């Protein structure tokens, strides 16, 4: 169990990692439709927005219950995008415990 001070620090790091510089916090999107394809389209847009960020967090595959840090990078799983390498590294610290931050490839 975290002490109150450590919990505040952890919460601040999570908030920093999930923040987008120069942009107001995103408002949650609620769809009026009950059509599942509408929700899928909204989820796809959210994922494309995250992947457009300049830094990506990738995590290794898990083998035998442990992350395989020696796996080829092509086997690693793309998790989400960030505005900065520092944000990505905070996400590793407070949310995953392992992973890599890589620069997004220009298209």
C-alpha cells in the first residue's frame, strides 16, 4: 500500500503521462446511438489519434509469465502514443513497469 505522499506523486505522474501539451484535456465522447458499429468507429478514431503522437510506448511479449525483453522489436506490442519521450517514460514507470519508448516513424 502506498503512503498518501507516494500516491499523490504516482497520481501526478499518471496525469502528466496522459496529458497532451498545448491542447485542453479531451472531453469524453458519448454516443447517443446504441449501434455497436458507431462505438467501434469512435474507438478506431481514438486509437488513430493516439498512434499519431510522436512517441510510442511498446511492450514486449510475455513468455512464461514474464516480459521477454530480448524479443525482436517486431514482436513487441504497440500500446499508445505520447507527445514527449518523458511522458512515455512516466507511463512505463507508473502503469506498466517495463517497456520502451520509440520515436514514431514519419509517413
